C-alpha cells in the first residue's frame, strides 16, 4: 500500500479547489492552442511511444514509482495501474499543477476527489506503464451484511414485517403470488417519497439501488424465471419501505428469487461505486434558444429512475475510440411540468448548450432521433433537507448554470415555508437568456417568485442591469427580513462561481446557508 500524502488536493490556489460548501467540482484552466480533448485523442492515437518503454508493460515497485515525480518525468498510480502522464500535462483541463499533486505516488484518492466519473482507463490507455508490484488502491469501505436466510414465497404482503434487529443496515425480503413477484427493501429510516430508488431490469437481471444519504444499498440478482419488462415501484417514505413489483411471464411458484450477482446485498459509500449506465433513446431535440437545445431521452423498458432536484446524471459516449463522460442536470419539460410528473416518468429532459469546439456537445448535436445515449443514475451531494425551514431562497445563475435552478424554482412554488424565491440570472446577451418567457410569466403570476436579468454585453435598447456580479448587486438582491431563514444556491462558470462565493461570504452568508453546484 502506498501512502497518500497529507497535503491538500487540489492546492488552495488551484482552479479545481473544492468549494467551501462541500461540493467538489471540476474546473478548467486555459489550454494552449491545439491542446483540446480532441487534440489529445488524436495525439494519443498517433502511434508515438507515450510511456518511454517501447510498448513493454512492467511491474512497478513503490520505490520505482517515487523516482518519476518531476514535470518532465511524471508517473502516477490509479487503482493499481501506473501511468506516465508526462505527455498529458499540456492537455489536462485542470492544469499541470493538478497532475503534479499525484506525481510519483498513488493518486487514487486525489483523482476521486475531483473527477471520479472520468474514464481514465480510456483517456490514458496509451500512457499505461504497468501495474503496481503491491496492491496500491485503498480497500473499499464496504459494509456487507450477511446473506439473508433462504426464504419461501409468501402469499400475502401483510405477513411481512421489518427484521427486528438493532442493525441499521438495510435489508430485503420478497413474496409472490401466482402471477407476480415482489421485492421489499427495508431502509430502516425515513426516506424521500421518490428519487432515492433506481431500478433496472434487463435480460432477466434485476438491479435495485437505494440511495440513503451518502450510502448506496444494492440488490443485484439474476431472477429465477422469466418476467415481463414493466416494473412498478412503491415507496412508504415514513416507514422506509420500498416495494418493487414485477409480473411473471408464466404463472407458478418460484422456489427462490434468483442468484446473487456482483455487489448483491451490499451497503457502500456512494463514492466507492462506479456509476451504472443504461442505454437511453433520443426521442426529440428542440431549440431553447440560438445555441441551446432540449434533448428528450427515453429510459429503456425495465428502468424506473427519477432524478431528484439538484442531482445530475453522467452522459457517456465513445468518441474516436475514447470514452468521454460529461455531467448534466435534468430539467422538467417546462416550468409548469413538475406537478404533472409521475414517479414512473420514463423520460429525461436535458437542456444543453452546443459549443462549436466542444467534443461532447458536438457529438450530442450530431445524434439522430432513435440513436442511443448511455446515462448514469442520479449523482451529486445536493439535498433538499436544508430547505426544510427556509423562508427566502436566493438563486444565482450564469448561462447554463440555470439548469439546476429550474427545478429549485418549481420546488419553491409548492414549498409552504418559502415565502420568497429570487433568481439573479447572468448572461452575455439578451438572446442567451434561457426560458425567459416562462420565467417572466411565472414572475407575473406568482408573488412568491422574482427574476432579474444581468447582461455583460447588452444591446442599446436593454434597460435592465448590466455588468458582472459585484458587492452592490448582491446587497440589493439579498434582502434578509428579521426572522427570516435564507439559503443561497450558485451555479455557473468557475470564475463566476468563485467570485460569487467570495462576495456572499462578505455579506455574511455561512457555509450552512450556501450550496454551490459545480460541473
């Protein structure tokens, strides 16, 4: 086991520094011309020797790894595999400084803090030196309960009761009728009414993931017999019970629910699990403005997934034989759609700006209706718990940083304690403003909601606010009546977010009153 250094990562001055609100984000530095992601993909596939070993793979000792710790000779280890990242220095979006934090050491923990979701094996496969001579990854912090005793099918769900033990770990049970089979998860705590459970059924394999705070409970089984593809999920939030119901293809009794598969009946920290992807179908693409589209993606039959407010998903695509992954925050179809959605909703809506030089967005924009996109389950640390007693919700968004705010605005409309919800929305030009008509209509018809736009490149006819975020602007925006309890959410480009956080702290906003969405 290699020692993880005690120095902070990223560095205090780093562009990738974890925000004080506890949300880590991957930020970018300016790259030299000709050093984009696509340039790296082309360079890595040019046939050049990127390891310096002429194609050999070696076993690397801890002592050998330590020798390669300079800018011009930089090796690092991620999950037991050693890479020569020297050629990648000028292409890394986070800058040279971030890679050097892991020079000559096991960089697994450092990597996971900022971009656990990045497929480094694909990005750096031409830089692979070999594997560590000794195990270099940290042991997964898993809490694995003993397998449940063999169960017989029970005819009625009313005969089931949560296990009477002092163990706080989730447990599961099952029962059946001639035509249906039901899996019941006991979370042993109160849970949200929707959004904490994702179910995937494909080719007879059932995967159920229940998110409980920072923990993830998995049921993963190859079912005992054939079933139909449709699934229903019912949640009793106050008692922490989730029931997954599936129809059998042929009537009859099962002697078991099925055979356990990888990670079955495990309770892990969510960050210790790799994202799980399913193939979704692009069913429509509509214009939001001149450079932003709404992508409507249909989940596969057999998948039930509701992305909670403030959570994001990862989209993954193979671009020139390299897996590229990007995070996006789902929105609803429009600002009035939230109350009309059912927990079994099968479509995701993603509002995505297309960048002319963006590798991933150009790929998405090239997709045809009916093409497939790989999408992960819900990710991210945001929780609505801090909003429980909030009276004033303030939202600061720049550009497509509006996307996590859209559903927060909808949530605030139905949240009894929130008396005022204000959005300060920054854009370059008037035509860049997303969902302006909907925002204006909501503000005109709802006394609780207020929106103000700020443009950095206004036209001559613009009469609203101009410029960039500053102290006086926030003083006007953050009205804090006596007895109020407020909360502030921020999302936008790195420079905007960093400045906004600093100004908010100067206004007396504490870490407990602030959440930063980082992409």
